[in-house]
């Protein structure tokens, strides 16, 4: 798939334990800011939560995006 003549990068983050996924992404060095502007990110459940600017991992704690 191409977007404006450029190769498109797409990835999907599965659901599961949100906090565990967030920690794994941070440990691996993943950062949304490092993605190319044409990248397409799709997430399901926990995968969608960690892609959001903020998410709740419990009723009392708000977490920030994996930036």
C-alpha cells in the first residue's frame, strides 16, 4: 500500500494487560515520536489504550502515552 507515492508503514498492537504492554514497549525503545508521519498504527483493547495520549490502567491511576 502506498500513500502519496511513499511506502506506508502499518502495525497492529494486540490487547492484553495494558500496563505490561506499556512497560514492554518502553523497555524495547518504542516511541510514537520515532514513527514516520505516514505510519498507520492500529490497536485493539490494551493496544489502543497505549496508543492514546492518556489511558487509565485502574480507576485511580492515569498513565501517559508511550512517547
